[in-house]
């Protein structure tokens, strides 16, 4: 019996398991491909952007240069956040270093939140896909054994066929989960590396502009 025919003959729960696994697989691969493209660009752009900033004679010229290097706006928000808010508001309250710390922290969190997009999807798929596949297997075995319950004489082939088809659900769950888990771990390390670079750059910006001697 073909896999397509097996799916056609399956009950609502088995079809639901297959569709859920398919949906999780598609969503995880969309995240993997999109984030792979994004992180590759950011890993390439952050060192170039920070180098271009430090080689600029002023903050205004640095922002102009960053437009050509920082394609995904990972560094520019930090430089823009180093411009202090106007006085007379709570955002402008406190000392110069306090204001810089607050604004740079908020800008850094916004950049990291964008870079961490999809990590929850990968973690969720990697953790629940095996159990979804196991549910399909257990239900398939139960359904197969129930169908064979009225047969007086059972052979190994009669049992092995339906049980083997049910075990495919477990394999499908693992096939969906393994790429998601691997991508989550690898991309998590890459994001951590980018985060360390951006945190160091934000710290340097705070120390550079805290005195007010550099504009």
C-alpha cells in the first residue's frame, strides 16, 4: 500500500498528526532559511560597520558611512541611540552616562529581539515534534490492532504491516525535530557571538560620548 493511499485511508486523528508535522516542518525550514540568510549578512556587516564608524571623523559622517555597510541595521541603531534626548523630559533626566546607558540598552535589546526572531519556533518544533510523531504511532498501532481484533488467525505479516506503517510516524517526528534542534543550537551560538560584539560596541559608545567632549 502506498503512503498516499495509507494517508487517504487514515482516520481524522492520523491525518491531523501528519498535517501538524508537515506544518511544523514547513515553518521550521522557513525560519532556518530566513535566519541563515540574515545571520550570514549580520556576521559579515557588524565588523565592517564598527570599523567604518571608528575610522570616521565624526558621528554624523559615521552614520553616512554606515548606510553602505550596515544592511540590516544592526549597528546604526546603537549609534543613533548615542544622541541624547532633549532635556525637559524623563528620557532626558539623570546624568549623561545614565541617559546613554538607558538609550543604548533599549537600542541593543531591539536589535537582539530582531535577531532572535524564530528561535521560539525552532525550540517548539524541536521539542514537541517527536511527541507528535509518537502520538501518531501509538494511535496507529492501537487502530491497527483493533482492526485485527476480529481475525481468528493472525500471521506476522498481518501485524507487521500496520505496525510498521504506524512506526513511520515516529520517524517523521524525528525528521522534523532534528533539523530544528540543530538549527536552534547553531543559530543560538551565532546570535550570542553577534550579541557580544554589539554589547562591546555599545559599551565603547557610552564611554566615548559620556564625557560630552565628542559630538
